[in-house]
């Protein structure tokens, strides 16, 4: 039998690539170390990112969707979210349009707009806006008809802090 020649370089088996990570994270490499290779630099940058963006595990997704169909000329609530303690994060508010509908939007108990007609569906990206808790601080979408029958939808999405 011929003896195999040793191969230069480092090889990693599939088992090594797929093994679970150790319980303790590896020590953070210093970016000022002249001996760092590309992998160590990437590891350091990833650790910095993970520290600056903590886990979102303390949040529970919430989505409230409902529809209103009718002819009433008084405001009717389409959808509402009352965040529980300790509050939440508001991500998006959406409303479908109807030429005979007028809208009112309330965020944290403050009327943002009222008696507004939408020429197209509206989706507001609120970019994870923090919202306080309590029944005096609801997020609500209201609608009323100008007379004819309307059919509209409203959506509130966010995350409830646990």
C-alpha cells in the first residue's frame, strides 16, 4: 500500500460545520489585533451587532383586523388595540379606501386625523413606534359613511411587550 501524502491547509468536516454552538460564546476578538483573519473580524462585527440589537423574545406579535359594512353617518370603530402592561410596539396601521367613507385615526388616545377621505388604501409604516399601555391609550381606527353603503377594512399590527 502506498502511503498517502499529507495535505496542506485546513479541512472542516460536515459534522464540524453542523455541530451545535458551545454554551459560551467565544471571546470577542479585538479589532486592533494585527493577527486577526477575516473570520475573526466578521465574528467581532457580528458580536457587536448582536449586542446592539438585543433579542426580541420579550415581545409577542399582535394583529387586529376587522371590516365594517354599513351606512351610518356616526363614527364606528373598525378595529382597536389596547396594549397591556408594560406597553408595546406599533408597527403598521392600514385602511382600505371607499369613496364614501371618512376616517378617524387615534394613536395612544390622541386623534391623528379625522373626517379624512382616502382616494386609495393607506398603509402607515410606524417603524416600531413604542406605545404605552392602558385603556386611556388605545390605538383605534374609526369610519363613517357620507350616506351610501360602505365596506372598509382596518388593520393594526404590532408587538405586545411581555
